[in-house]
C-alpha cells in the first residue's frame, strides 16, 4: 500500500507526512490505524525517513501489508479468543465450584474480564514494538523536492 504526501515535520529519523484522504474515506482505507486525521481531506502519517526527505518535499510513503495484517489479527483476534475462553472457563468453573452463582453471569463476567485484560496486555506489548522501524510506514522516494 502506498500514499503520496508532503513532509510537514522532521523528528530525528522519522518524518510527519500529510497525505490526502482517499475518496472512500478513512473507514475504507486498510492503513487507517497507522495515521491521524488532520482535518477535512487530510491525515498525518509518521514514517521512517529512509529517503532523507526535508520539510516541504513531496514523497511516496509505503506501508507493508504483512505488518498491517499481523497487527490487525493480533488486535482483533486475541481479545475475541480471550472473550470466548473466559466465557467457557467462567461457566465451567461456576457449575463445578460455585453452586449458588448463576453460570451465565459467571460466564459473562469471566469472558469480559479476560477480554479487558487482553487489551491491557496488548497495549503494554505494543509499546515495545511501536518504535521499531520494521513496523512503521517508510518514505520510499522523494517525488518532488521543495
């Protein structure tokens, strides 16, 4: 996936690039989790400045599809799996060990509990990887110098 944008700020080895939103809007863009909305028709993307671009340069930014898909699978797959595992474990535990507790209530509590814990763990885990270059968009080339 590639976007064309203008470098608006340099932050060490990274650059902040303003890109035009596509016709379908952010919801239809596969890279919508990698950028921040800047206003009507624009979004900001923080990318590795591999091409040594400067403020005002028009650049081509590429996103690795594998990295995006892997992140999406982790973000949605793990919490969903934990919700199901927690619900099953909560119901089984309530039936066997907690005679007076409604199994459905225990199932819901355990399911949503593990669901919430999984988001917390993923957030802590993602902090380790968000600064790694292999998981970030990259400025591949300078199309037009300022």
